[in-house]
C-alpha cells in the first residue's frame, strides 16, 4: 500500500513539473530569438546626442536625403525653395561650437542665417545665441538631444520637438521649422510635429563640408538651394569660401523664414570684394628710429679719414700759425680758444662720445677746418694755445 502511494506521488510530481519546465524553456527561447532578431534586422544606432558622440562631426549629409519624401503627414517637406529672385539660403546645424568669427561675418555682410539648434548644445552658451539673433539669425528646432525620431514612441517624439520650442521661446517668435536629426522622419513624426506647432520640415540640397561644396541635383549652386553647414571648428573659414562661391555665381542670400512664409525677402547682395580666407593682421611697423644722425650718412670722409689724422697738422703747426681762425672769428668776442667751442654745443659731437668714431662735427659743419684743433682733436692739450699766443694779445 505504501509503495503504491509513493509511486503515485512520484508520478504526480513528474506531471506537475514537466509542463512547467517546458513552459520556462519556451519562454527563454522566445526571449533569445526576439533579442537576436531585433539586433540583426534593425540597424539600431545610438540615440544619444551628447557632445561626445557629435564632437567635431557633421550629423547630417547629402547621403541621408530621400527626395521622394515630399510630405510627412500634414507637413510639407522642403529640400529647396525655387524663387523668382536668384537667392540661396544658409542653414547651420547642432550648435556645439558657437563662433564669434561667424557673428562678425554676419554683422559685416548682413547675412541672414537660420540655425537648427540642439537644445542641449544651446544651453551651454545662451548669451551667444541672443547675439546670434541680434545679428539677424533665426533659431529653429533640432530636438533636445538629436535622436533618430523614427525609433521613438509618439510621446517621446513630442517631447523631443515641444521642449525646445518652450526653451527657445525667449529668443524670438515660436519655432515653426523642424530639421529632423540625421534627416530621419516619416509620416508619424510629421503628424506629431504638426500637433506640436511645426509647419515645415526643412531638409537641404547642398552642403558645405570641409570647405567643399557638394550639390544634390545640379552641377553648380542655383537659386533656391538650401545649404547645410554645421557649427564645427573652422566654420567661419567655410562660410567665407561659400560666400565667394555665391558671389561669383551672382547669387544673393535670403532669409529662409521669410521665404517659407511668403513674405518680401530681405536679401544680402555681396557687392564688396571678399577675402578668400580669414585675413591675418599685418605686421606692425617698427617705430624705432636709427641711432645714427643724418650727418653720419653725409660724411663718409669722416669715417675713412679719422679726426686723429688731422692732429699732426695741429702739432706740426704752432698755434701762432693756426690762429688765422681768429681772423675769421675775432678772439676778442670769442674769448680764449678753449672756451670758443660753439661747435660743441651746435653739433652732437660733445654728446656722441669720441669724435674719432662719429665725428659729426667734422661733417656737419665746415667750421671743423677753421676752428681751433681743440674742437676736433685733443691738440689743445698737446699745444696749449693759451701759453704760446694768448688770445688777448692778438690785434
């Protein structure tokens, strides 16, 4: 009897746990298959748009365009805006590297630029974006942190679009243009964007990347093109090169918001010559004056014939014979020869150290040949005129 009860209990236990084990095994296999399937059929890319993932990179390009998609739900999608006037539109994405040099270009040439900003990037330097708007720029929607919108739920898409509209409200009129990150959108995204207040999904048909202009549908830039750039280091140089291309093709730059809304266009016509690249400051001119006086340049003889060569004449000729200088300059009025050295005050000889090296007195005035040797050489010490021929005894 006991054996029968034990066997029945074992049988019951086997019946109860076997289906449970099978069920658990099926669940585990199903989870594994689901994980494997989604990882291999959907190219999931990182939704994160932190500065690290977009650092010094361009998140949009011509390769991402799907020009057949001309609408997204109720929203019209624009890649270009053909106009009666020969104008193009400049747009800049993301916002991690705001540039004061770009602001200067906008102010100098009055360039209307539309920027599609990531909210996380704009939060870093809010004061700069106020200056951007003052310089004639427009700020439009590029989501909170740059995700693939088609990979999100409708609620997440709404948050990504609506929150930046609230954040940027203080920068001007409410945003009504959306540039979907990576050019990624569909009709569901368009419907949510429309419900959030967006009127236009703005794409592009030309891009400036690494200072090279690429075009989607034409060999050269044409009227109505929407040009894509990114806030990356060196953006001011790229804009300068783009402006040169625009100018050479006799195009103007118009305000994208005005064009979308059918308003009269404010157009920037580039009439003045443009630098090809950022100009460098010229070298400062030297303000140091030469130490030598002009007299030194006029008297090569003084350097080739030092004043010391005149000293023998002073020693071989007594002071009594060299006093004809007294006839041209009366000693009675000049006092003794030792004091009659106006050359010392009228020429820089006395201040320019030895006359043997600079001898400006000998070159700046011919008086050096007629005045006593005491002004050009130390002959006064070797032949003291005061002892041989006192100036007071001269007639």
